[in-house]
C-alpha cells in the first residue's frame, strides 16, 4: 500500500491551518482533490463482498454515516480513490473480529486441556475415530495453535492501523469539535464509540 495521502484540505483548515498554507496553496489543493461530498456519499454503494458479510456491511454503514456527518460540517474526508480501501478496511475488521472469537475459543480449550488428557488416559476403550477426534482437539489447544491465532490477529491489526491512517478515521474525532448548534449537549463521537466497542481489550 502506498504512503499516507496528504490530509484533506477541509480537515486541515478545520484544524486551523497548522502548516500555514498560503491562499494559493489552499486553492491548488482544493482544485486537485477529487472529494466526495454529502451528495456523492449519499449515492455511494458498498461492494458486493462487503454486502455479503454482515459484520463488514454494518461497519461500512457506520463509517459512511460518520463521513456524511463530517461532510455536513464542510469537511470532506474521502476521495474516490479511497473507496476500495474503505471496503477492504470493513472486510478486514470483520475478519479481525472473527479471529478474536476463534482466539477466545482456543483459550477456553487450553484452560480445560488437562481434563481432556485425563479423560484419554483413563478411558479403557476408545475407538480410533473418537481418539483421533479428541487428540485433534488437544492439538488445537496447544501453544502453537494459540500463537498462530495471535500472529493472525496482530497482522490484521497492523493492516487496520495502516488503513485507519489512510482513511483519516482517527482525525475524524477532531471534526466533531466543530461548534454544534446551541442547545445541543456535546456527546462522544459515534466513531469513537464504534472504535471503543470493537477494541475489546485489544486496543489500537
């Protein structure tokens, strides 16, 4: 994957123009960006492989909702070239969550592995099929099995972090600091809630 894209000019200006871009530089950046505003986002369709994955589809809907909210505030974070990365991010997050479930299952097996070994050693007669099945479960519970799942989880998390950077998911929380209409109580960003729910103790 290529390097990080320059920060969208809308977000840069919302943060107070920290790089002190000149008026001409700002205009050049605005002209060069192929931005997805609220109208383009409203027409955005998720790829088939995302639609077929229930978890990935939900993540897509949540993120697009946040991008629309940002666009309503005049900050257009996505470009047309980011759509493929967004879809991949949603699918990868879904796979990451499934790996966490598998990891938890293997951890539970590991906890009870001594019970399985004791059962095998005490059994007077164990059919070949049952023995192989029990031994297979024991192998799944081995340290090697746990390490393989942990490695897969770490790889997925690394991919997610890189794509978060590309998709400006973390800076999106800053956009939420744009002044809201008076009378509305400030709430935690839905994006922050979304990411915190999915951290599950394996925070980014």
